[in-house]
C-alpha cells in the first residue's frame, strides 16, 4: 500500500514538474519570438520614415563616444550599434499610383531578382500592413502622394535562435 502510494506521489510530482517546465519553456519561446518581431518592427519603422533605406547620418557616431548617434530623431536606435545599418538585411519595393515599381535590393542577397521582390510585395499587400512572409518581417504604408512603400527585413537569424531554443 505504501509502495503504491509512493509510486503515485513520484508520478504526480514528475508530471507537475514537467508541466511547470513546459510552461516556462513556452513562455520563454513566446518572449523570444516577440523580441524578434519588436526589433524588426523598430527597424521597419526607421526604414519607412527614411523612405525605405537607412540614412547614413542616423548611424554616424559622434566624436566623443562610439555609441552616441548624431540624429536624435532615430528614436529607439539612439545609443545602438552604429553597425546596424550594415548588419540589417532588407529590401524595399515602392509602388507609385501608376503601378510603377521601384525595387531597392542593395542590402540583401537572398532575394536575387526584382521580380521575386515584387512578388513578395504583392503578397504582402494582400495581407495586413504588418506581418511575416517566410522569414521576412514586412511593413507597408501609403504616403500622401499615393506611393506605397513595402519594406521587408530578414529575421532568419532571430527566428532560428527562437526555434532552436
């Protein structure tokens, strides 16, 4: 009787520990995923404000310190790594009101043709203005002149880290 009770207690304890650890792991994974999305959204916001590209002056260090940025309008990027503009993989597709496409692909090698970039943009336009297409976090908006700018940031590294955890 005591032996059976001991076995039941051990089983219940193991199941309880497994449940608690699972909840912790799920919480950490959700937090990692949200962190990747938030970081990508900050980058997308900066790129959108700058017309689909980084302004080099936003990320030039001041003489008195390597992490202080010149432009105070960079928001969340103030005091960030000045190498960010070189580390970020992104591409931009601009669509004017006459449906003419302008593709900026200088900062990405994974998307090799303008046609594939335009295909990504058209796919994004059929969804909400922010989300994921594969490993790319995207955002789009339309300016007053009718130009729609669709920006994609490669989140592959961050998503891989979240998945592997």
